[in-house]
C-alpha cells in the first residue's frame, strides 16, 4: 500500500497561484477519488449521460441485433424508457415487428439491463 505524499505548503501555494484556486487551504488528503467515478457524475449533471449511452448502443448495435438486421436498422432516440428503432424498409419493418422485435429487446436488456430500456418501438427511418 502506497503512503500518501507529505503535505508541502510551499507547493500548495504555487499550485494555488498557477491554477488560480480560490481556496486558501488545500483539500484534505482523502478528498481525491478515481476519475472513473467522477466522469459519470459530471456527465449526468450536464445531462449528457443518455447521449453517451446512445453512442455506446450505436457502437454495439451490430453485435446486439446481428449484422443482417443492423444493416437495415439503427437505434434512434429514447422516449421515456422506450427505444425508437428506425428501419429502412417496409418489408424489414413488417418482418421485425412480427418476428424480431422481442429478440432485439431481450438482447438489449441482457446487455444494458431492463431498467434502461423497457420497450422497443419500430418505425420507418426518417
């Protein structure tokens, strides 16, 4: 286990001036946390967490639905907990509604959890 570095008041003053920090005292040594914990909180506070998740869904789309289906579909937007999926032709739209929609939903829920996406709505691509 690593020992925390000793506090150096001169170094703190230099850093405070360099970064123009308003605090007159340094933060406590245990105030730091891993960046991996901070980024999701910042994204959520900025309202970008859903967009990041949609990007991840788009990247994994061919794996989730299969290459043939991915060639004719793309994830659209999220309305509540419903994912809108755009389909490029009426034939594919009909086939997926009849035979593929449940499997697509199951695969997405297996990967991201049912709390993220509760339902799918298939519609023609704009």
